[in-house]
C-alpha cells in the first residue's frame, strides 16, 4: 500500500535546491507583520500552525477564493479538542477533511503550546489571537479566514499568503524557498531537536516507507550548508535507526525510488 501510493506519472527531473523555512524566517515574519491588521494575524496563524504541525500549505489555505469547498477545506465550524500533555503544555487537535495522502479520510492536526517560548512563535497563541481578531467572520468560512480592509470576509488564499511572506523575506534576503518549504522545514527542525521519527511521521501523516521516500527527496533538494553538522548527524542517525527498526533497507528504498515516475512537485506538492 505504501509503495503504491508513491507511483505517479510524470518526468523525473532535478529542481534547483531550495532552503526550508526556518525559525529565522518565522521570527522575521513575526517582527514585520502588523498585528492590528486582521489579514496579517491570519497569515501568522497559518505560518506557525503549518510549520509546527508538519502540514502542507494546501491543507491550511485555499487555492482560490471561488474554490473554497467544505468537502476539502477546514471550516470555522470545525470542532477543536483541547487537552493537556504530561509535561504541562497545552495542545489542541482538529480534523482536516481531506489530504493528498488520505483523500476523504482526512487527518488530525495537533498543535502544541510551547514552554519557554522566547520568540512568541507558539501555535496555540497564534490560533487564539486569530480566532479573537477575526471572530466576526461567518462560521461557514474557512478556519483561517479574515476580515478585509473593506469589511468583507475573505478566505486565506495560498498565493496571497505566500505573496506577503515572500515580500517580507525578500527584504531580509532569505527568500530562496518554495511553498512546500514549510513542510520540509518542520520535518527537519523536529528531527534535529531529537524527536522520535515515529512521532514526526505521525504528525505529518506519513506511512513508514512513504516517509523514508519523502526524506530521500528532502536530501536531494535541501542545501546541507543551512544546517549545523551536529544537527545533520543527529537527523541522519534517526533515519538509519528507523530503517533498522522497520527492517526497511536502503536497497529497498532505492528500488522503490528508482521505480518512481514523478516530479518533485508531484511528490512534495502543497
């Protein structure tokens, strides 16, 4: 099953290496946004939650204003479950109605609060602020909707989100990224912190072999220079340990990967 989900039609090609979105990007975004503007508040919530939850932007934004469909997009009516974890941090979870991997079965997003959150990049805080500032938007709209300057409600369209982020990051000279850089970055960041690979795979909604294939693609497109040697060593060891635990050899991954007929956009598309 995991193998079958990796096959697509297309042409194999290599893309120019792109950097992932890092904490530095999020801090730069936070400092540049105007939190008196509802759109900026919604952008911050999308950025932080997409990052910490290891999700695709296509799952937290809308492709076009006219393309909103509750069958595929999370709405403001979605129920959130609050709970407290063993270390004292609070978290919430809510259900995505559709994902690229699970289709109509959807997936659950888990957003944890942060202890010692020095840079104010906590997903819970970002979501709470967004829900308060944009509380007047009708419940039938998407979760990350906002009130426009004209006073009319708007969905968070992916291109509008990226346009603001890229404008800020370009001014900071840190814009060598793509939309799927959010998911790449969260995976690498969580692994470099020492989190169990099983946890990271579960958060991102991957099956075991699919995750290892995804990691193989990450290695191809992420410049090594952006990471500290110690972090890379830690992450690579976690991947190797995961191989052994599941008895999935490098040869097996190479064989499956060599049979792929897809582009990076097919594999990593938001």
